[in-house]
C-alpha cells in the first residue's frame, strides 16, 4: 500500500536508530580527575595548538560508552552545538555526559561564552533527562571543572 510519503512531493530524510555496545571500556568518570585521565587519552596530550571540543557518553554507573569530537576551532574559540551534543547522547543511549574543550592560551578560566554555552547544554540535557556531569576546560598545565567549582 502506498503511503502519502511515497510520492515525489514528500521525499524527505528517514531516521534509523541503531545502537549496539561492542565492548565495555572499563574507563569510569566518577570525578573530574578520572574524567581528565580519559580526556588526556582522547586529546593525546595536545592542549596547546588549537581549540577542540569533545564529549564522552557515560552509562548509569559512569562507565564511558562512547566519545565524539564535536568541533575544531582556531586559537581562541570553538563551536559547541547543543543539538549535536544531545543527538550524540541520545543516539549512544548515554545516561550522562561530560563535555570538554581546551584553551591554547594556557588560562583554564572559563570565558563568558563558555558559561553561556554550559548553561545551554545543561538545560538541554535536563529536558531529555540526561545528566551533564561536568564541563572541563584544559590547558597543558591545568584544568578547570565546572562541577568542582559548584557551577553545575
């Protein structure tokens, strides 16, 4: 039987959802320090070149189930798109996420834009019942944790 979407006036994209855990990582993010160790591997120690932002997805017991490069910027900014972050979290069936980016300037202090973006991501996560556990900002010598600073 032909549906209304089968004719040429309704040719639109089709969404297919699929999620399969291939293996357990054995990496747990139960604190900013343990999350930093995971991100150190992902960033491969390169915090000084250009800004990049990553997200890790976590299971209910805070085991990392997935990660994704969200964006690559310049020496002073990188875009974090709340919709892409939420899409990642939903498609990977994550119960919680931790986002991160680096500051090549060497100053881990969050900018006004970092604060605005973190609040936007937090509100989006709350809307779909996913926990934003932390937002970490890295430099080669230090890091800033929104959770440890009481801002989440």
